C-alpha cells in the first residue's frame, strides 16, 4: 500500500510543510514522500504573503516588542535552552531519537516524525505546564465554554463530527438533521430526482460554488484531494471578486449553465465578495433565459440576508451555518460536506476520520498526542514568537491545495496583534508552499520500472528523503507527517489534526484563535475606499455636466471631496476608474500624478440630484 507522508520541515528562518503522495503505485515496502514543514533563513518575502499577513492582522516578521517583561523573560528562557545545544549528528543517536519520538496511529495509517526537530528534553519539560493549561482550555472549549471571548461565542467545530459531545440536545439535533439533509439532497441531485428545469440532460451535471476564504479553501482542497476522475457532478469555484475570473468560470460552463447547481456560501449573507459573485452569476442566468431560483442553493446562518432571499425567492434548498463554527474551521459543516457529497465523496468517512483524530488529540500527553507534537515543534522552531515561516510542500499532487487551506487556518487563527490579556504581542506564523517536487511527472504506467529496480515512485521517495537529509545536514530542522493513503478518512483526519494543533498552539502563546479582527479591519477599510470612490465619481460627474466640461486635477478632486489628506487614494481611484472606462484623462498620464486632469465620459444629470 502506498504511503502518503505529510512532512513538516523546520529550518532556520522559514518553515515548510510538505505532504508526500504519488500517483504511482508502490509495493508495500515503498514509502511515498510526505508533506513537510520547514523553517529556514533568510526569510523569503513575497507580495502575496504580505497581503495575507495584513488580512490576518499581523506581520509574519513581527517580533513582540511590547510583551510584559515576565512574559518576555519566559520566552527568552526557552530560547536560551534551545541555543545551548546544536542539532545531533551521531547516526546512532538520531536513530534512537527517531524510534523514541515517532508517533503512529494504526487505525488511520498516519505517522508523525519529529526526530529532526532539535528540541531538548529540558525544553519539553519546561513546556509541560503550558501544555497542561492548553489541554485544559481545549477540554473546556469542547464542553461549551465561551472560547471566543471577543465575540462572546462558543467554538463547536469538534461537535460536527461527534454530535454527542454538544453541551445540549438542541445542538445535537441541529447537527444530525443537517447531516441527514445534506446526504438526502445530494442523493436526490445525483440520482436525478431533483432536476434542473431547462436542461436537456434531465439532471444536474455541474456545481458552481460561490464563496470566499473558509467558504472556498476547504471545499477546494477536498475536491482536489478526493473527487473521482469522473464525478457525478463536476465542481467549479468562484472564490474572488475579480470580474475576469468570474466571467471565466461562467464561460467555461457554456451550455451546461442550464444544468449547473449554484451553491452560495456566506455565513452573514452579506460578504461583499460572495454577493458580487452571486450577482454576476444571476446576471448570466438572466441573459441565458434561465430561472436562477430553480438552480440556487444557500448555505448561510438562519435569517441572514441570504437565507431570507433564498426563502422568499424559492431556491432549491437552504442549509445552515452555525454561529459557533468559524469559516476557517467549517469544512466538516454544510460548507464542506455538501460540495463533497455532490462529487460522490463519502462525507461520513471524512467525519469518521476527523472524529478518530479528535480522540487521539484529546490525550493530555505531548508525546502521544500528534497535534501537541506539531504545536511543540512550531513553538520550538519559531521561538514561540512567529520568528520563522511554515512552508507546506505536498509530494502528492492531490494534496497540492493543502498549503492554501493551511494558509488561512494557521495565519488567520494565530496572526494576532493582542493576546488574551490585552498585551500587544504581534504574533503569527506565515504559511506558504507548493509541490515538493514541482517538475516530477508520472509516466503513463503505474509500477513499471523506469530503469532496472527503480520506479517513478522510487524517484519521488528519493527526492523526499534526500531533501530531508540535505536540510538537516545544513542545520535545517524538519518534521514529517505521513498518511498511507489519501482517502476521505485520512483527509478528515488531517483537517482535524491541524485544527487541534492550531488551537493548542494558540493556547501556548495566549491568543484567541477563533476571531478575525484583521479581516474585519480590512473589510471596513475596503468600505471606506468604496465610499470615497462614490464621492470622486460624483465630483467628476458634476464637473462633466458643466458647459464647457471642466477637467479636474487630483488636488481639485480631493478638495471637492473634502478629503485632501486622501489625495494618494484618490489618485489610485482615478487610475482605476479610467482603466475601466468610467473616466477620461484629458491631460497628463498616470506615471506623472501631478499632471493629470480628468473628467467623466458622460454627464448623468440624475446623479446631480442623488445624495452620495
């Protein structure tokens, strides 16, 4: 049986997680490469990562400069213990360390190898009180405590795979009935019992999922990892508000738009990106002469704007999102389960895998708890201050999107400016990644030999083990997580493993892993930009309605908008609307902002009497 390891390599300055699985079959003794997390120096700065950090409310390179002295002293104490001893180089000692610290879950076929992380016994002992506090906090969370104090909410994503653990019967009934409804609905769609009204095929053939962040990353990862080659319904995602991207997805559907089930996912029902995607899709349906309500499904909180719209318009179905489940931990809710079920993926097996892993990660002993082992390694490798990055390198093609999924789960959960006591700590771990071996291509066969005694899987195995050895030889630490097969059960287990590791690590660094202040700040700032853009358009329209037309400089626009201090943003707005043919630059050019004079292409008299 092929093994698909998830390797986490921790090297100075950056972290890399890579999961190893191969398309080629292997004899039972062949170990398929696994995902890894590495930390290495120097830090790699990428524009995309800077954007993600901003959204999560932290800087990956930030160091806690305003932590109280006693907290800082404790962290320095742990760091000093780390510096006392370099990485072990004796092969015999390393083998013994491997045997001693290797974690195996036989039922799940999952292994965690932390032997190439250089933590010492003294470090583990000093971390023990922190872990006992984290285990206790996690126990209280699962019992229904308010684990998200900033928003006054319980945190219940663990209940989704074991409803008996809910703090009251009503929540259990909600979870169980929702799961049954998802399974029944998916069966009716796949069997053709529920049909699209205008399709000649007589059944739904495509799914178009509209959502962003946690409403997209989990479903995308699961689809890539588990969807069969010929699923009953193929799935596409609109996960951004980019109009070109939205148009591309709709165009790819072509005539199959008439047999497309559209799933709209938004907890609040008012997420701008999701709303924009929905409006674009509804426009496409109108232009094709189709009734969107007969092909639309809503996943949202009860009585949200989206829920009420779907109910009033008579959409095909509505499924709930619960107040106590956050977007980035919603894969085991309707958010992730419905898209998976429609692709023919066994969602009950996913839930079983997650439940089994939950049991394993409840054990209050670091050495026998795989999530605690991950949290221990993250703390050691990043000094408990986010000083290094996590790079996820899957060696299995189907696990490629796991790095994107972990980006949000880890960064949004752990990237926090303040801790639970109100101290400014600027915490966070930055996550990025790609394939472990981006140029590996499996030949058309499966287990035939490329050369005597060597298969394509052997090459991939060699790449993984060679990378692991080379990193360690250069004082780069690594950890490896391995799964024997990529199945619904093992994928569910991996999701649960990292959800718990994030929760435990958050307790170690004393932050709230379950709110998202940075995201909310970003949304508010976006709203302010759009409000300013409306004022700019109004000013330009008024000037363009004069006789003769009055082209305006940036300074004049800023003054008339009563936003002189926002002149740089006004310049960016002007270049944006000009690029989209909503304004004309009469003089100058975008490369010389002070020379620009701009006016609207048309005068809209009605807008002159509309309050902006």
